[in-house]
C-alpha cells in the first residue's frame, strides 16, 4: 500500500513535450498517414498535392529544417515517414540548443558566485 501513495517522479529519459511540439508532432503523423492512404487508396495526384501541403506546413513550422521535406517530391520516397523524420531532427536540434543555453547560463551563474 505504501507504493500506491508515493508521488510519481519521472526520470530524465522520458520525453516531455510542450504544446507546440506535441501539436507539430501530431500534424506530422497525420500528414504521413494521410499520404500513405491517399497514395494507396485514392490517386497518386492527390498524394502529390498532400506532399506540397505538407512541405509548406513543415517550412512554416520548422523554418530551414523543413527543407528536409523536399525529399517527398522524389519518386518512391513516399515509403519513408519524412515528415516525422523532419520533426525528430527539429526536436533534437531544439533540445540540444536548449541544453547548451542552460549550461552557459549555469557557468555564468557559477562565475558570479
């Protein structure tokens, strides 16, 4: 019974997403899944239009990192989840910049003390 009353403390390995990160991940998953369904179930032309919409959305969300999504135009690349891969690159770059800024601030605070 003691184990049930303890407070849950997540360890560092868990991913904790902000609202923007989670929304963009969900959008990338929806774009990849809808692209698979459109290419297989409907017509390749609609799949290409979804590619263009996804490329524009990723360029707006991820800025220069969204250039990775231009691989969607390559024939046969629809098999790869390129929108999700782009999100992963964006997330890990953002996380490393945040960690680097934290370490710099920590060094500055240590110098002051």
